[in-house]
C-alpha cells in the first residue's frame, strides 16, 4: 500500500446552515482540516457562506435539500407535494414516507433541484462542481433519476454515493441509526447504474456514516480510511491485470463540523435542528483540527483536495 497515492476530499456539509456553522467550517478549512464544502442554498446563512467561500477561496459544491426547511423555488413555496401541513419540507423520514406512498410529484422535485442549482450559481458566480443530497435524498427511488437528469443537464460531473466499507462492523452505531444507514446503503447500490448511465462520477471510496458526531475520533477516521483502502485494493483486478504501483485512490470523507447553533438563528426556514444545537458538531471540529490527524495524512501519502482536483 506504500506506493498508493490517496486523494482525500474532506467535505464539510451544511455550509450556510447558520453563522456559527459557517464559522466552524471556515476555521476547519483555514486549519487544513476540511478541503471542500457543500452549501445548503436554503440555509438561513447561505449568502454569508458564499461570501466566505469566495474570501477564503474554499472549493464549494451544492448540498441539494428536499427534506429540511423551505423550498427556494417560489412556485413551490405555497402549494406543492414536497410540503407538509405546516408548509415545510416533510423531514428526513417524512420525505421517505411520502415518497414510498407515491405522494411526491417528481416534476416538482426536478423544479426544486433546478432552482437550487440556479440559486447556487447566483450566490457563487459558478455552477457547482459537485452536488449531493442533504440527508442522502438523492439516492432514493425515483428521486435518483431526476437528480441524475439535473446533473447531466447542467454538466455537473461529480456526486456522492454513500456506500461505506466496513459499516456493518461498526458496533458502536445504535440499531435505529444503523437501520437508517443500511437503507441508505441499499438505495445507493440501486443508484449506481442510474448515475453511471448519465455519465456522473464519484470518488472511489465514501466514508462518513461511521465517524459522525460523537463517534468521531482520530483513530476512528484512520481505521475507516485504512479499512476502505484495504477493501478497495483487494477488489482491484486480479494478478492477470495487476494494479499499477502508482495507482491513485480517491476518497470522500463527509464531516459536519461547526459551533453549535443557538436558536432561533439558523436552519433552513424552521429553525435549527437538535444535531445542529448539540455539542457533537463542536466535537467534530475539535477532532478534525488535531495535529496528529494532519501528520497521519502526511505519513500515509494522503493529499487533501477538492472535486476539481480529481
């Protein structure tokens, strides 16, 4: 594995959620702990986030949101299958329930995704080099097709496919959360063909479910990366077609650093959620900026980069 060059994209999700989240992500970027960010354009501090990205030259993509807060498309703000009785998106699980009951109009999903790409362009001055889904909605049945069409229409090359090697062996993840993760994994497996047909690409390896929030530690991140690389290289073509010694492996590590949100400030239209107000965001921030994590990257020939460096 010594000859293996690893390109690691450390993506700070939910940029734009609130000023304190923005500040935490910028602090991580300046410390060299995050190399890429994903913007929630319906976040209450999205415009501020776009300014910060420009000021600090932070590579930025789109975190498409169909599950939390309010839509950005004017037409869909009042009367749409994407909204609940309170006039907000259905929520992480509510969205999945509404979808499984056939209650979501896919043309409205497409309309909202396009509106978010347009708003991203307006805020940043460019199209997103990568686009994924908040709470992994982009790999859900039906949604995956619409999502792929939108990416292809705008020429957005990269996305995220949340299949994490070694996830099944992570016994510290509580059963209810593991059930959700395994659902995300199954949806992701079923999405691979769709994204491939549309010419969309993603890194070789995804990590981030097993290292979220309180479960994040330096050793946890190391072992997730090591497990993933070992599994990836063992799956490489057989000795008949040996893997070139200087092969580059690309990894995306999804992280959620920030300083905890203080209500009523923050969120995507209905205030900040519990995870955003918890100490777990700060714990991620403090873990990611630890010098021993940085030095580990150097000794392992791991180069931090963004999607446009792939």
